[in-house]
C-alpha cells in the first residue's frame, strides 16, 4: 500500500475552512471523476466517531447504499484522522454512513482522505456534514446549531453565511429545544413536523396540544389555529378566570419582539406592555438549570 502525500492544513481553521472539507467530501461526482483518496485502509482499522451527533441510520437507505457500493464501490472517500495512540488506525470524521454500508457490502478496504483535525474540529465537521446532507431530524439539527453556537462560539449570522441557511431559519430551529421532552420525541419520531412544533412553542401546554395534533392529523395551519384558540379560551383546562379574558391581545409588534428575544436567548420570552404606558414586564422561562446559568452569564457579560 503506497501512501500519497497529504495536503498540509493548519489547525485552528475557521468555520469556512472546515466547511470546505465537508464540501470536498460531499460534492457529487461522476464515477469517471471520483475524488482521489490519500489511502486505501482495511475496513477493520477504521472506527466510528463516538461523538457523532447522528444517532440513527435508516436501515432501508443503508441497504440501498450498500447495494450501490457493492456494484460501483465507494466513489467519494471518507474523511478520517489518525487515531491517537493507535498507529495505523483511523477515526471517521465524515462518511460514517458509507463506512457502515461498506461493511454490509463486505468490502475489505475503504478509500480515505486523512486530515489532522483536533477533537473540537472533528465534532464541528461531524455536525456540519450532517446538517449539509439533511441527515438529521429537526431536534438533532437544532442541537447541532446550538452546539456550534454555545460550544464553539459561532454566531447565527456566521452559521447563516457558511451553511446557506437564513438567520431566521437557524433561530427558529434552535427554538425547538425549548419544547418539552415529550414533544421533542414526537419530532424525532416523525410524528410532528418542524412546522407543527414551531406553532406549539408559545402554547401553555405544548405536549397536550401536540397529542391533539397527532390524534386529529392536523395540518400546520390547523395547529396554529388550535394554539390560538387554546390561548383565547377562558375555560381551557378549567383553570382560567374571567380576568384572563380582560387581558388585551398583544399587537403584532410585541409578538415579533417576543419572537426575536426568544430566538436570541434560546428561551421563551413574554413581553407584557400595557398600551399607552411606558412601563411593563419581561418574563423569561427556562427549562433547566443549565439554561438559567446561560442566562446569568449573558446578563453578567453585558454589564
């Protein structure tokens, strides 16, 4: 086995540079012009990344890919890095699905591109690759954006530029993490779409409404109407009082402000401002002590 010279790439790359590696790995090419690999490595010397954000692989899609690989081979090499402390072994950075399909096809070797990524860069690339390939469910995608922002310090604007997503798309995606665990499970299982889930974020009891949406097979528009009716119904759950009905409806500007603040903080924000007055209240709801710690850090940093 002859090892070809590897491209030298410095560490500490920015998000755009990391993105270039993912693009190189994922750009479709014809069988006549495949990417030239650095090495052919015995498949048993390649291991999966234990921090891979993608946790589930569709069996039917894997079987289809395996059949294609058995017939045509692996056209695009896997991106790997040398396994620390284990000479000759490699850890997958991008391409685990191809590796799994190659095992099913009983291939003995896989083509690889070797990169000297740090632990942090490995996780960044794994998240970016999955987001670019649309391989994640809405909750995993939201968690991926959240990790890129919280763990690696990337802003929504930077992610928007590099990943080709609008800032509002990323903000709305991250807001899904505010939903109760039950609703997030429905999202992971495909029982609710991201559109349904976004409609439920501002509801008082998202889980109950989610069950109703699933039971009645409601569309996203119907789910939005359900949330609105639930908020306006003074008899909902037998707990609301006539006083609730006296509360004036919020105008469109206030609702938009709530949405922007919620997207920025990653927590539910309620703005209560009485028309004609200068004062009011802002309420921030957190789902965990970690979120409370994050809020405290944000407020301390702004001093």
